C-alpha cells in the first residue's frame, strides 16, 4: 500500500495553461504539505494544511492554490503556468501531535512548462 | 527563522569505506527534531535517521549514525561500510517541536550528493 501517492508523476504543459496535481495519503495523518524542489535540488515548503488551517509560504505566487476536499487529500492547482514553475513538486504528510515522526513523502511530480 | 546548512555539495566514498556528511543549523529554539533524508535517482524521499534535540545519545540505524552536537548546532551523518545503493542526495532537515505557525514544516539544507565508487 502506498502511503502518500501523487498523480501524475510527470506533467508537461505549455505556458499559460492551468494544471492540477493530486495527492492522497492513507496514513490517517492530520497535516499535509506541498514542497517544491528546484533544478538545484533545493526543497522548500509551499503550503501546509491542517484541518481547515492553511499556512502559506509568503514567497509562493497566488497562482498556486491548494485544495483539500478531505483530510486524506491535498491537491495543488496552478494557474497561468510559467517557465519558472518547472520543478519537482512533492506532497507529504505527518501527524501534528507526533512531532518527532518523519514526514512521509509522495514520489514527486516533475512539472515541465514549455 | 531557522536555517540549515550543508557545506558539502558533493562527496565521494569508496565502497566499504566510511563517509561523514556535515550539517549545521541555526535556531533560537531549545526543542526541535533533526532528520536525514535520502533521495536516490528515483526521487523518492526516504528517511534515514532522526534525532530528538532533548536526547543526548546519538541516534543509530544500522550502518547510519549521527554525531549530534547541540551546543555547536551540528548534526553530521556517518555512513559506515558504504554500499553502492547508498549513492544518492542526502538532505539534512530541521523541524520545530513547537507547532506554532510552522505546522511542523521541515526546513531542508541544500543537500549533499554522495557518490560511491566500486
């Protein structure tokens, strides 16, 4: 059983398009995250979402929006895609009350904007 | 704000030898957690080892161990008996123990690419 799954694994799209990446976790965790890994492999938090509380990294453009239909899902919507959005996007989850446990990561989505 | 620094962009080790990856961090908090994650070419992020700041004893997981120096804010990873499968990017990460506004986010270093020579 996959703990955190993302779809799609690869996404190639044109500038200006709108796209979504889906994420689901079956660990019963209460907090989910989106991280962005740039071309230099640097990982940076984009969003964290716990129940109905959304924490947004202030550097994330408002073209990016997370949507959480329920505790097990946190999808990432991106509007008006730009070349600079090309990166690998990771979804992760953890249990808020158990801080010493690791975050579990999905396998990542490689987004290429052409 | 907390920061994590990995000063070695790349490291190389001979198979069966030992290698140490460096990590330093900056924080004003007294309670936190530190992690080492491995990212092989498959892209999957895999937890290697974790350390609670309140524990003085260094964590160990099979061939992987850490040298945690809280006063120096240093958290190095030692890999013993290196294997070809250890070749990967290694990321050091920090998590605050107080939830606050961070929601348990991980703060990552920029990573160290480890190569293992046969």
